[in-house]
C-alpha cells in the first residue's frame, strides 16, 4: 500500500509542479538548489485555480520576484517554498484519496492552528511542518 501511495504522491507532484515522477529525492533537491523553471510556478498556479485553492497570498512574493518577472528560474528559496506547498497539497490529496476532501481539509480552520487554515499555515516552514505533522497524526489515527 505504501508503494502505491508514494507513486500517487509523486504523480501528483508531477501534475502540480512538473517534477518528473521518476526523479529521485536527490534530483529534486538539485532542482530546488538551481531553481525551478518558471513553468513550475505557472503549473502550480493553474493547479490551485483548477482545484479551487486560493494560494495567491502564500505564493504572491514568489510571483513578484524579479527572476520570475523576467522569465528566469526561481531562486533557491522560492523553489523550496513552492516545493513545500506542492508537497503538502499532494500529500493531503493522497491521504484523503479525493481532491475535493483534501481541498476542504486544507481550507477549513483548525483548532490546532488557533483557527487558521492549513493552507494559510503553509506560508512559513514551521507552519508547513505543523500541517505535515497534523496529516501524519491523522493517518496514524491520533487526531483529525
């Protein structure tokens, strides 16, 4: 089951930010270090729009970056942020097994986040880690 879930997760990353599903973790790390091409950001924004996820507030600083405006690669930091967002969205979709349920979970306020939504928490590394931890706990049946 885990192998199937991992393949599904990697397939979703390919759709969300165009990371080839065959890329190793090391290759993804290298992609982030050199900076994602702007089409990864464009793909992410299209995906969020189609999924009815409002990610503009979180990704807006990346969209305003000079490199992006000139059609160049994203910076390492912007690429890392974009990957964090895509990772959590893909992980949520795999865990819930349904894009609509995942979207509802990502956009519903959570008491564990002092009323903030998981999607809003993704604006920081610490927030993304907290969301990932909540998802892991959900899978393990600790909380939901």
